[in-house]
C-alpha cells in the first residue's frame, strides 16, 4: 500500500516527455556567407534548412557581428518586414510550450529599439531590443521567452520584423521545451488521505493478529 501511495504522488507530479523539436534553431546549417559577413535571402528562398522566408527578406549573418550561439544568426530586415517561420515538430495539442530565443538589435541604423513579433497557434507577443553602443562588437544578446499553447501536432512558429527600417532585430539560438504540468492543489491532500487509509489498515491488521491465540482461540476483552 505504501508503494501505491508513493506511485500516486509521483504520477501526479511528473509531466509526459516531449518530443517537440526545431530544425536548425541556431542557423548553423546554412550556405557559405561571402566575405562581407552576411548574405541577403529573399522571400521563398529555400537555402536556410528548417526555415521558410515568408515575406520581405532577411540577412544571414556570420562574421559581420558575433552570433549568440555558434557562428551564424539572422537579421530581420525592417523595410520589407522580413518574416521567417519554422515548424515545431511533435507538439501535444492543448499543452503549453516555452520558446526561448536570443535577441539583439542591428546596430547599424535607427531606431534605437528594434521590435519583432513572435506567433504560434493562437498566441503572439512583441519583443524589443535596444541598440548597444559598441556596434557589432557589443551586440548585447539577451534571451527572450515566448509561450504558446499547441493547436497542431506540427506547429508553425513565426518571427516577423515590426520596424520599418533597414536595420532590424537579430535572432539566434531558437529552442523549444514543454512546460511541466503543475501539481494540482488537491494532490497533497489526496496523498495524505491515501497514507492515512494505509496506516489505518495496517493498524487493524496488527490488532487482529494480537487479539487471536492459536491455543485458546479468540481472546475476549
């Protein structure tokens, strides 16, 4: 019975494993970049594995500035409202997921605050990053958190530039994780009730053994 109680507590507090994944979240699987340190990819370009450029254009950046992770990152150009999307594979419909990505501001031009919008399913959020004073040598990467509830087994995740300027927001190191299921408020009370029942059952068994004699039979009183 004690094992059953512990198993019930464990089952109520552990969430199922998630197979959700993103292909090429750090943009390392990419074509060679010219000596300028960046290359422009237009809408419809198939050259960035795992990603679709759905509108405007984006810059694939290598040595032009330091990436947050690995050697490559993405600049969402503002004038054409550069938009890229990827698929989060293997999500559980109805469950919530955390998308973490590193964000910085292209230091080349205005405005000071570079803005992008992230969306997945029925959820969306806007994120902003300010230009650093050190130019390309000080990108000031920061990790952002976006949360969405899955509406499909393979969920589309989109990043869109909001600024209307040539210098947009930079992103890198996109990753996804399943949010754990919170322990229900009633679980500790239920576990306590099960433990109490187990204790009472054990006590009754002990009393029954003590109150019986093999020689004289049932001992009264």
